[in-house]
C-alpha cells in the first residue's frame, strides 16, 4: 500500500467587507486629524473642561476627558459634547445632575448607576444607559474596588450650559 502524504491547505483570505474598510478608513482619518489638530483640540478641551465637573472624586485615578464638542448646526442653540470618564478602583462621582440629555456607554469594567429614586443598576462593557435632562444621578461609580472602569458620555445640551452640577 502506497503511503499518502497530506499537505495542509492554507485558508483562503476573504476580501475585506465594505464595513470593515469603512471602519479602518474612519479610524485612520481620526488619527490623522488628531495628529494634525492637537492645538485646536487642546483649546476646546480647556474651554469645555470646567463645564464637566468631577470634584470630590474617590480615587486619584478618577478623571473626565473631553473627546469632542460641536455645535449642532441643525438644532439652533444646542451642542453635543463627548467625554470619557475614568474611574479608578472604588472611584465614584458624588450625586449630581446634568443640564442636558446624556447617553453613557460602558467601555471598560462595570459601572453602578442610580437615577433619582430608581434602583441601583450595574452596567457592563457594551451596555448603555440614558439620563434625561435635570434628572438626579445619585450613584455613578465603579462597581469594582480592584479594577478600573470607563465610560463614554454623550451630552446634548444648550450652548454654554454647565454640563454637570454637583448636589450638596
């Protein structure tokens, strides 16, 4: 009986999908714009940062970073501001409210949240929650005391509004 040698076949690469190409092109554009415009973004961040209060944080790792802020050309007097909120282990923001609508998307760890007298909920990576304008955010905290957590918050508020107001 003759011995047969099998040659492993190499998998064929599929052509990239249009969505994949669009995502890669978008990320590449964002990187190029970010490198080309550091000074304007620093100026925008400096102007917007005081509107994103993060006083009295529980961890020195807690911080709020403005990603972008733009006037909405199709909605007079409104601005969309995107921020990244970092919580160190055990980190939190004291009770507060926002002047506009906020949608939060969890990108790392788990976040505990409570609006008004509602239940305390825990959100994991990939989940989101919505805060109506003026609602009282009683709990906004990292659910872990050992790992960091992070979320992206998208604010839609009046132009020049104080985005976050701490409660006493």
